[in-house]
């Protein structure tokens, strides 16, 4: 595409080209999107100064850069932040385009309202504040309207309720009281739900002990009633049965394994002790404590986990030991065989050849030995050399690496460009 | 540098030899992977968290930072991390920018251990700072790993720009 305008290098004026008369057909289109994941929408009401557009597309590098900065500033002031695409089109075809990203100004284009959410520290939930803004709220406005700060998210919505912008920030003043209250009620609800779960578990446990086939009861009173019934009538029959069974097994098999001594016996002892305590408490009429103590009866899973872990560790240790021993034996066997073969070979050769030849053989064997030693240790020495080499190389690289710092300053601030010189 | 090393030594209870060994190991496995592995240790994670909170409080009090936020934007293969700080007092705003520039320069020109590795591994291209209204914007252009590092360090919601 030939340029529509050409700037004369000598005069610095715009020289009309052949195609210039077509400029009237060219349309300047501005498109907008709030973020990279949004689609472009045509911003018909945004009409940038044409002379800046002209400089942007047809000026030399310096002029174009200056025009871009001016356009950026103009758009930021008039329409806010976001991604802005300026296009030159003719008959629906895009001739040139340039995207300007403004990230230091709030997105306001297309935003209908701003809603503030505050994060609850305990629950991590976002609570919607009962306030809406018609403009991007400042920090002071947010503090004033929501009554505090903390972790705050300001979300901008368009007229259809779609999210156009979202900014999360820390406002360094305490969280509003209403959020703390809601957090308390949230915590309270969580506690109640947890309590209900505990009750349900207790009911299940009692039903199971009573041998009622998992019949479910509801309410703490019924649980206590069941427990009383259990203590009075059945006298912990279920638990006693378990203990009896365990004791019978003990008597039958006197030879205990290590795992039984370490894990099963302490488990049994704990169950027995707790059961006796429950009995005593129930006899004294302290039903509530007895009920609580029932929860302490271990279900055997901890003993099982300990057992499995110990087993796995033992298996690993044995496997490592065997692997180590195996490899050592293998190497030793190999070496023994090699030595034997060499002695045998030497003897045979000694018999066959004379003294002079023998000397020659010694030399040869020396070289053979060397060769063998190299074969044996080759892999390691090679690796060591390589590692050493890499280490040295790394050290050299380390020493040679230097950071290149290029600093520039402007009215707005400063910029430091970095690079690593190898 | 010696100050930083001394602090590190006293914090970790480490001597120069063990620090040298740590640096060597970090070089071998990379800063990101090392940090990731260390952050899995509750002791280290809690220490980092506590230090960052301490630093945040000190900065908020020292410069009167009313609010701050961190976002990131993808720019081709690079990522631009944008930290936005609201400082009402213009003098403090200026002081913040100047001291930040000095700190950045000292770190990158000081010839410290691991800094070249850091720049290379996280593909740090530039660090800049500018003022607009009562806000200070700090930009760091680097590789995508940089965002992961920030998230690991406890900077929440880095990447609001990505939200659709």
C-alpha cells in the first residue's frame, strides 16, 4: 500500500500524492475493549483530532511517537483507560491500525455503574456493599460510603450488567463493621452446621453400639435417652462383646507378632480403659461425660495407619538394603571373576613363552590393566570430569554475567531498562 | 550487600559457608523452583509472610499509602506487572519514587549474588515508575514466571486484567 501522504524531507511539509484525492473516502474508526479477553466494540462517539491521526500513521518515527503520546493523553482525559484501536479504513477494508493501551487511568467508557465488594478476612467471601457509584469511586469516597476499607473490589458494569472492569485493592483502614457482623453470623452458621454434624455422628455411633441396625434418631435428648437406655439395660453389651472377643483371641494365640505388641495391644488397652471409665461414669449417673467419652473410643483406623506406615517403611528399608547388597555383590563377583581370569591367563602365557616374552607380556598387561581400570571407572571419571568442567564453566559464566542498566528520566517518572551481559 | 547478608545470616542462623552452599544450590535448581520448594515449608512460608506484612505496614505508615493494588497485563510473550499506590502527600510521593529508583539501581548495579540469575530467569526487561494524579504506578516488565512468583509471595489477585 503506497502512502497516502508523503512528508517532504527538505521542506517538512505535506506533499500531495496522486492518491490524496481519495483521502475523503478514508474513514477513521475508533474501537474499544476494556481488557484483552473482551471483544472490540466500535466507539462511534470517539472522534480523535484528525491531524494527530495523520501524524500517527504518516509521520516519521519521532512525529508518530509524539502523536501517539498526545492521542493517549487525549483519550485518557476524555474517555478513560482500556484498549483503544485507531483504524484507517476504506470501503470497509482496514488500511492501517494502531492500538493504544492506557493502563494508568480507570476504565470509564461504556461503564454504567460501579459496585464495591469487601472481602471477609475469615471466610474469604466477598460482601456487596449497599452502595452504587455513577463514576469510578476514589479511595476516600469508598471509605466514606462503605464505612471502612480492607480488601476491596470495585467492579464496573455496563448497561446490560456485563463486567467491564474490575480492580482489587487494599485500602489501608479497618474493615467496615457491617462486614465484621456478617462475618460473625457466617462463623455462627458454620459453628451450628458443625455442631449438627457432630450430633449426627454421635447418633450414628450410639445406634451402632446399641445394635439397632443403624436406626437414626434426632435431637440431643433422644441421644441421651438412648445412652441411658444402653447403660441401664444392656450394660455396654456391645463393647463388652468386642473386649471378650479380643481377650479370647489373646488367649488362643499367645505368640504375638511385633506389630501386635506395638500397635494392636495399645489399641485394645485404650478401648478397655475408656470402656471401664464409661461404665463407672454411667453408674455414677454422669451421663453427659460418659457420652463425651464415647467419642474417645478409637475406631482402629489410627492403629491401622501406624501399622501400614511401619510396614511400608520396613519394606522400603529392606528393598534398599537388598538393592544395595545386590549391586555390591554383583560388582564384587564381576571383579573376582575378572581377577581369576587374568591370573589364569597369565599362568598359561607364562608356561608357553620365555622370559623375554614374559616381560613383553607384563607391559601388555600393564596396558590391559590400565584399559580395564579405565573401563571400570570410565563412567565415573568421565562424569566427574564433565561435572568439574560444567562447574568451571558455570563459575566462568557466573563471573562474566553482568547486569546492564540503562536509566532514563521524564517529567512523569523514571525508567530503568535491564539486560544481562554474558 | 553486607547488611543484607548479615541480616540473612542472623535470621537463618547461617554462616558464610552454608550461605554459599545455599546460593550454589539455588543456582543449580533455579530461583523459582527453590522458592517454590521452600514455600512449601511452613516455617519458611510463615517467615516470608510475616516479613512481607511487616514491610507492608512499614511502607504504609512511612509514605501514607492510602490504597494499593497489583495487576498484570500480557504484552506479547512478556508480562507487565502494574502496582498502583495512592499517596496523597506530593512530597512523600516524590520521595517514594526517588527512593525506589535508588533501591532498584543499587540492587542491579551492586553486583550481588543471584541478581543476574534473577534477571535472566524471570526475563526482567525493565522497571519503571510514574506519577499520575495522587497515584504512583510501578511497572515491571518480565516473563510470565514473574506473576507466578508474586502469587507465591502472597500478592493476591495479580491479574485482574485477565478477568472477562
